[in-house]
C-alpha cells in the first residue's frame, strides 16, 4: 500500500499532441526512476473482493437476441498511426549531400546514448500542416538495450488567433515496449503499451525527426563548410534554393525560410538541425488568416557519455489467471425498487443504465441495457465467460468510501490497538462512518506500482470530501483509514504526510482490464436504488 501526492500530468491525448505540438524553455530533468514511498507496516491490498452467485437453470431454446447485439456493436477504435514521411521531388538532387546526411543520421542512431533538446512550434509532424500545438523535449536517449528515453515533455496550446495559450508538462520514460507518463492522480509514472504512443515518442527524438524532416529533403542541401556549433567542430549544410522550395511546398511556408544541419566532425553523427519559416492558417472563430511562426529544431549533445542513463520503472506483472466457464449469453431482468419511499424517475433509470454499461464494459464486449416501463431494467450480456461476476456487477451499488478507523480500537502506526485492522477483501464494521458520502467522492485511475509492477488503483478525493478528510487527518495523524467498496475493504492505509492530503494509492490482485474497468466504474456516482432480480435466462453461446 502506497501513498503519494503529486498531481501534475500531460493528458492522455499525447498521440494527438505529439503530432501537432510543443513548448520551449523547459529544464532538463535528471534521468531517474520515480518510486513510491516505502510501504508502511500492516496489511497490504492483496486480493480483489469476489462474489459468486448461485447457478441458475436456463431453457436451452431461448433466443436472447445476441446475434443482433453482436452485429450492431461498433468495432474497436483504431490505434492511430503516424503517416509516412513526405517524399518530395527535388530537381538536381545533390548525391554527395544525400550520402553525407543519410550517413550522419545512421551514425546518430548507432550511438549508444546521447542527450537531446527538441522544439517543434506551429507544425503538425503527422501531416505537416500548421497547428496551434507546440512541443518541447529535453532528455536522454539510450540504445544499449534497445531504444529507451527519459525526457521532460512540455506542451503549449495556443488560441487560434494567437491571443492566449496554456502550457503543461510531464516526465515521459519509454522502453521495453512501454511508455510511462506522469499521472495526475497517482502522481507517478504510469505505463501504456499502445504502439501509437511508442511511435509518437520515437518520432520526437532527433533520429525520429530526421527520418521525417531531414532525410526526405537531403538532396536539397548543400555543404557550406566547417564551423563550431554547440561548442563542437561540425560540417554545416544549408538548404539550396531547390531544397528551400521543397520545404516550402511540404510545410506550406510563405516568404523566406531557412534550413540548416550540422554534422559532428569527430563522430560523424547529425548534431543539430533548424528549419524555420512562416506559414498561415484560417482562424475558425474569426475567419481571419493568421500567420504562424514555424520552427523544427533539435540539438544532440554528450554522445556516448557515461552519464547518459535511462532507468525504466518496473514493467507491470503478468495478469493473474481468472477462472472462467464456457461462454454463455445472459439476460437479467430487474425491478428498480423505491428508495426512502421515492420511486425512480425516467432520468434515474437512464443514469442507472449508463452506469451498468460502464461496469459491464460495453465498449469492449456485446452488452445491451434496456429500460422497460417505469421501473424495469433488462440487461443482456453476450458471450460472457464470467456470468456470476456480471450478476454481481449489475446489482452492486458501487459506493466507494474512505472510512476512518478510530485509534481507540485500531491503534496507530506506532501503537497497536485492541482490534485487528480490517482484512483486505473482508467487511468493514458497518457502524463506522465514512469521511464523506460516496457520491462525488473523487477521481480514480488505474495504477501500476513503478517499483513492483503490481496493479491497483489511485484515488484522489474531490473538493468536498478532501476538505472533510483533511480536517479529520489533521486531528488524527498516524491513525488508519480503510478504502471500502460496498462494505468490502480494498486497502488499509495510514494517515501520513501523503495520505493526509486526500490521495491514496494501493495495489492488489488486479488484472489490467480489472484495474481500468474498476477505475472507470468508480468514476461515476453509486447507484442510488436497489435492483431486485425478477428473472433471468442463461444459455450457451451459439
């Protein structure tokens, strides 16, 4: 069980931003593996609470409509890909320049390591169109054990007319098929294995940029001579008139533009590049044509220095194996019961239907939730291999609470109490009051411990709950709280310097899908009405 406090993060839409984005002037971070603080003594979250419903007999001739549900399900959203680099035609291409520049890019990729600075302003690297997204990168690349990178990435999004901008930044670490990015809830580096994200990160390195904006135009450069650049001896190349025309056509430049390259004399690698000009776009809000300053530049320093180190967080552990049954089609019928004498409204039924679709992961599998009449819900799940858990998901309220454990009974971090701390997966004393109602409790995200690779959840309390909890934490330092879902303990954590701020991180026996699904489920408020089963049909999937 871990507790953390940081909450800065570049959003998860990095693929979009990387192909259209950047910010300059970010300091270069020291490559490191960000780790959570050491675990306190006491119980750990080791198991997801599981519930099993009694099997039911089902007619084998029923038709649950799954063929139509499967046929109407939208295909998965495709992982975006980076378009191929441009292929300009340059009349009178300089063969000597092509050989020198392609050789320099190959020498760069052959380095064991280097440090880099990258700035992309006003240009989408995907389609080479003007964009209000800018991006800046400062970090280290190593090739010792395959590609690895540790960098600070800053982004800036400008208004269409250039009147204002917002900026953000985060650390990114890439390698071994993963990209780790700073999460705004857990505060640590969280992994993604999406190929598009890895490709986007690679495209932002000097060697990646060279493949898109240097090599295709290599025949349009000419040798200028030797000069000192960045404190090192280099050979300077500059775009010829025909090279500038090729860049202008590809980047939609207007007026004067410049393109310069520097190749290290000692190692022969590409040491720097700077392509700058002016483009323009039409501001959609005003209809005016706005000029854009465009800059694509990078510098390579400290080639093969022993100080160039990239430390990767621990990769996620393999998913635990879950028991399954042969796939079945499941139709569940529920009556939505009144709460405190109040019957559900059509709006209430709609909200419950949305919550059930989230829980049953309608984006990943064939699921249908129908509202029938004034108080009835019919849930159809097609091809499920875990029908008992689906039944439990439907009827669970989904109330996540933080429950203080009084020191008089449960002790503190330094003094044991008369009662044992609640066991993970077991019940919490129902007489204990939560710190705040479960509705609007806060934000949850999936989490992977960067030091152990174990999966879990991160929870950051919302404003009202955070205020209530901080007041309690200030008066009860060193005591314990339980993170509880529908009365079942997910974790027991001490109130220390991090937890006292309303941020909680814990790991357990979660698969990747379970951690993401549970975080998505708990993002919504709990269901406020009891769903009473009134009938069901379960048949083998045809």
